[in-house]
């Protein structure tokens, strides 16, 4: 009986060179590397259960059997698609580095993901994040309030990824011109406009930054209570404290993009602002915008 797709063999044959593969993903985020490593380990474990011990034992038929195995075990389509992507990435690398003579994953197709649309925050949700009632909370340190205001304004006002926000340095913000320079996926640099509210919030935070700055702070723009650079978890905690319902930092990026399109922004311009390499990635926001317009029509037009 085949083992679960999430299991791994007790001893993986070194010819797979999984550590070398993960190390080759220099442009990928740590989360992506971790996901690929986990997906590859699960695949190798399954291969061992069907006596495919080394990479050269894998052929196209075996890969199709694996995807069928995942589907039979009711893995979500999105999950199967991600696992297939990891396998294709691995065998592409394995072929280039001589681990295998031929790439068995060429043309491998997985079921398309569900295409879940990103959730856009409504006006009330935005207000609780940008203008929370904790403004009168005397127990909250002023520096933290100011930092959190700036974090939220930057996420919504410039549509940054949380990783881009956390990696900002002091010299990345040009308050006079109202622009911020960020390093996106793949180490790509881009300049993004800042809203006036974000400019003012960052200026105000910088006046309080010295209260938590330490010798270890360096040039980091946003600091935590220990004086270190804020991380993604710190930002999520801010949203947990402020939000009226469970949400995540990327929801502000979704909302930023959708509000631009609602206002008539050009799709290519939004692509540039978000730092998407493929306009198809940006295009999903047009579907969100259309759904919002349809909802408005249905709820307000007398003959809808």
C-alpha cells in the first residue's frame, strides 16, 4: 500500500541532492523554499514506496501516477498544482546539473487551481486598520502607535508586499518626492508612490524611532520593541490588534490594487506598481473589480 503523500522515506538516496536543489533557489523567498523542500520530500517518499529509489527511476508515467494519487487522496487542486510546480522546478534543475539525463516533467500538467479571488477589505475594515479606536488607549506606547500607523498606511497606500515593507531602510523613503524604493521578488527594484497619509505617518514615526533604536537597529526603517527590524509576524500582530475580523497583510495589497482599478487605473500601471512580472497576475484584480461592480448593481438598481 502506498504511503501518504506527506510521508518521507527513512533514508533518502543522496543522488536526489535535495539540499543542492533548494540552495539553487536564490531568487525565491524563504517560504517558497520551504514549500518546495516539503513538496519534494513528500514526492521522494512516495517514490520510495513504489520502488523508485533514485531520480533516474522517475518517468512521465510515474509522475502522472503521483498526481493521480494526490487527487485520489483529495488534495486540493491548488495544492496539487503547487506540488507539480515543485516537481517541474526540481527536474528542470536536475537535468541542467546532470542528476538526470532527461527531464520527465516536461509538459506535465496538473489540475488548475480553484482561482480563488482575493478578498477586498470594506470601508469599515479599512477604518479599523488605518484609524483604530485605540488612538485613545493610554496603555499603548506612543512610538508603537505611530509605527503601526505608518505600517498600515504603507501597506494600503503603496500596495507593498509585507516582505518589502519589512525590508525597508531609512534611505528607501523619499518623503519630499513622496516615493518609496523597494526590492521585490527576484531582487527587482521599483519605485512606488506614497499616499500623503503614508508620508505623514512615516515622518511622525521617524520622530519616535529613537525611543526603541539600539546599536543593532542599523538602517532599518521599522523597528520592533527590541530595536530589531520588524518581521512579517510583527506586522500580522499589528493587524490582529486592530482588525475587526481575521485578515492578513496581503489583504491591504489586494485592496490597494482593486481600488485603483475601480477608479479607472490602467492595468499596466497597476502591474508596475505591484511589481508583477506577468500582467496575467495583475489581471485577476480586474475580476475582483467586476465582481464588486456587479454586487453594487444587484444591490442598488431597481430592476436588477
